[in-house]
C-alpha cells in the first residue's frame, strides 16, 4: 500500500526549506538572475570590441604601431603619433563605438516589447523620422540653428509619437506598433526624398553622404552628445530590464505580475527612441545595426529575448569592425552603413526564411 510522505514543514518565514534553497541557486543583479553564459558572452564580446577599437586607432594612411596606441591615448609618446591617434582617429572610433551601442540597445528594447525580431528602429519609423528632421534642417537652412543632435531627437520623438498614437486602440500592442511603424517609415522616407528634390547641389551632397550612415570626418562634436545620452539612457534601460522581461511574456502575464503594461511600454519606447535619435544624429542612419546586433546577442546568450547589455556590446563590435573593414576594402573610405547594410540584409533574409519555415512568416 502506498505511503504518503509528509511535506517539508515551512520555516519561520513561511517559505519551505526546499524553495528557499532553490532561490539561492542563482545570484541576482537588478532583480534578475545572473546567467554564467550571458556574463561570459559579455566579457568575450567586450574584449573583441576593445581589440578592434585599438586596431582601428593604429590603422590608416599613417600606420601607428599597436604598442604606441595606448600611450598616445594618454598623450604620451611622439607628438605626431599623439596627434594622429588622439585628434584624428579617436573621435571617429569613439563615435562608432557609442553609435553601435545606442542602435543595438534600442533595437533590443523594441524587439522585446513588440516580441518581434524585425521590429528594429529602422523598420518602424523611428530612424526615418530622425532622418527626415535632419535632412529638413540641411535643406531648409535651420539645421545650424537647432543643431543636428536636437533635430535627430525631435524627429525620432515625433516619429515614435505618431506610431504610438496611430497604434493606440484602448492600449497598444506590439503587432500594431510594427504595422503602423512600417507605414510611418515609408511616409517619412517619401518626405525625405521630396526634400532632396528641393535641395541645392551642395545641400544634396551633404544630405546623401549623411543618409548612408557615415563616420568619415567625425570629430569630438559628434562624440559628446551621443556619449552623454548613452551615459544616461543605457543605465535607465538596464534598470527597466525587469519590466522588459515581463512584457516579453505577453500583456496578460505582465499584468498578472504587477507590471503597469502601458506605462512600462511607453517608458521603454521613450528610452529606445532617445537612444536611436541621438545615434542617428551623430552618424546618420547606420543600417541594420539595430536589427542584427540584438539577434546575434540573443543567440550568443541563449535567451528567449535579446539582452540589452550584450546587444549594446555586440553593436559596438559590429560598427567598429564594419568601419575598419570599410576602410580596408578600397581606398575610397566607404561609409560604414554600406558594410552594415550588407551584413544586416543577409541576416534579415535569414530571419524571414526561418520564420516562414516555422509557420509564422505568412
């Protein structure tokens, strides 16, 4: 005859000893479990990005030995080496590093809250809104008054606001945000094309060179705005990771967990929009970084959604590596957006084929 084993008595705090032991298996950071694979992936990608960053500082028309790069960063060594590294190459490399992190972190946020791997800022109208505002400033002549960072932020916020309001129907869902965002993106693209037809020759050349996504000629004036924005917005995104994880489970489950769904989605969307707007203002709409980097980070971490920090590190590696490759392919100093576009387009096709085989691609 079967015998019943008595349940373990609860401890003084009302939690059984078995559950209390289970809770202690994993440490937590910001309320989330720390996964060894995620930590290892962050360290490996960060080291790879640092190595590529140092190589980019040593490579150019006047090569600098790798051993002289680090002293030159602290203004030590030969005067010519310090000038080349610190004043010519460092602003460009830092701009690429910061822009890659901002684009990728924004992509991770938007892909998670919409639960759609194709919901990148350059697919749902945010990039396009920032681009239209900057091109309007160049063509209509008020760009020097407001400044490119301000125009990019205003355009990105207006584009995101249009998407959010048009997608609102007693609340917003990720599916409606994606569909409405595609329409808003094409509207902004049409407006940008119209502005280019009204531009003078020198204005059109300036705008087209910026539209590709370019790090050529970037100075410290490009580093400071995106650096300050990333210093504020990336920690904010990490602090909101708990809400981000809850929204990944669906609205009903998130409400059951006590998450204010609409407020959380709106706040996370605001952080993502600000990140991509400052990045677009600094280097132009660098294509597919916000799409590719989070998907690569998700597979490196083995998680169900892209982790924000690993996505940001992957974005820095992708942009700095693409910029280095663009400088090595030809003597034309190709824009970085050409290389990231080629990489991201291949990943986009792979995602579409994969989702179709899984029965969710239509």
